[in-house]
């Protein structure tokens, strides 16, 4: 028997009903590095307004000019202030210091951490585990007034930067605590041709997502490839 309360219950939200993010400004901290440049290029190519951030404004402006597509360059603080969504694509060894220095500018912002804590030795790449559990969880601790998510970990910088490639055939694992935030990041990933954002859990699950990059590096080296991921039956 259906109770009155059950009858009034709203239908479950369609997980693929994602918001329009086309008008949001995206900042990329570490935008002069390979991964950051690649993400900036792909998002701008999709019509997103993009600002590249760097410790030196001149270096960011040079990279922005090289990429074109209306991309702007600024120092990290200005990039954070002017953006609605901020992607963190800095090297792992500078991750904590960069975020600590930008705590005020990133307050209230949707932050997307795509940093992979990795070590390298003669056997190849291997995962590191930060004290907080993952790079994304470290970001959440360092940025208590920001809305931290994690995504864009498994993308080939080579493919992202190649203007001859029209589509990037991969899924993006998106993690976070608030559905409205992860929906925005999924939608942003979906702006890139061939790409799809898939919700993959809360931030406590970010370590294994970040760590999987070490396996992909091994795949790429063995098969001379630029491997990505697809989630089946979703």
C-alpha cells in the first residue's frame, strides 16, 4: 500500500541531467605545465572562457598567447579571483604550498584538483599516499572555505595538446562531497568533445583514482600508447 508521503516523493534525479556551465570562467593553476596547458586548450576550444595561472604572470601570458582561443594569462592569485571554477594542475611537490598561498582567493570557489601524487624510480612510476589520504583531501584540508572536488586525473597531456585530434576518447572520474558541485564538474568535462564526466564517489575515494595514473603510465610505456579510461554500462 502506498502511503501519502511516498506518493508525494519527488522522482529520483536523472544523473545525466547536468547544468549548463558554458558561461562559467575556468581558471587553471599550473596552466603553463603540460597537463594544465592541455586542459586550458581543450576547454577554450569548446568555447569556455579560460584563464591560465602561473607564479609569474608573464609566463602565463606567454602560454596564453601561444594557445590562442581567447585564453588569458595571469598570476595565480588573479587567476583564482577571476574564475568561477579553478582547476589545480600544479606539480605534486608544489601542491600544498600553492594552495596555502591562495586560501583567501579560493574561498567560496569550486576547486577541481587533478594532481596525482607519484614517485618515480628505475622500476617506473608508483603512487604516493599523502598524510591526508590524497591530493584532493589535502586540498580540502588546506581550503576549508572552498568547495573541493577531484577530476581530470587520467588524461594524456599529449592528446590534450594535439590540435589534430578532434575528440578525446575517455571518461573523467569526478569525486566530491556535494552533488551540485560534482554535477558542475561532470558538465565541464562533457564540454570537451569525446569526453564524459562520471561521478565516482566522495573525496575519501580519491587516493585510488589518483594512484591509477601510475598504472596508466606503465600501460603507455609498454604499448607506446596514450591510454585513458571508459566506464562501461553507465
